[in-house]
C-alpha cells in the first residue's frame, strides 16, 4: 500500500480547481477532525480531481493528491464518502472509480491509526 502523502504528479495539478464537495469529519476515536476537499479539475479526457485534506483551520495536513477517474463524480451523492470501509472503526476515503453494467468499483484509502495516514488499498472494492 502507498500512502496518500505521496501525491500523483500530472500536468493537471497546475490547474486552478473548482470546489466540488467538502466533508468535515473525525476519522478515528482519538484522532483529529479533518476537512476533506474534493475539487474537479478541467481535463481534455477522463475526469480529474484534486483531493486536499486539511485541519479545521484550513491548513493542508497531507500533500494534495490528483486523481484520474473514469466517471464524473458530480451529481452522484455516493461518489465521494468518508466512511469506515474495512470495519476497523476508523473512517476511510471512498471515491467512485467507475461503473459498468450496473456494477460500481471504488478507489479506497484506508486510515492507518498507528501511522496517522491514509494508505491506498489495492484490494477490490
């Protein structure tokens, strides 16, 4: 698993994002409150998003991550969620990655309490 603290480098990162969705949540019992900001980026193909994770004062806690996506997230209430995905009691990052023939798959970053970080999950979701 790669941690979310290692950003993906693309030419789309240099564009000015437009705010899509903001979720403010405490991800673990004793952890801090994070503000998750998902922005849509203008792109020529596919759909590009930027994810920022900030503290309550708006300062970034982790470097921004640029996400290339197969489907648009706008207008999809379940397209971006902060929720416990693996049943460990901590909230994780869940982003709709694609859908086909009525089936959906998600991009998941699991929260690691010991490391105080989010780690990319390569398991099917």
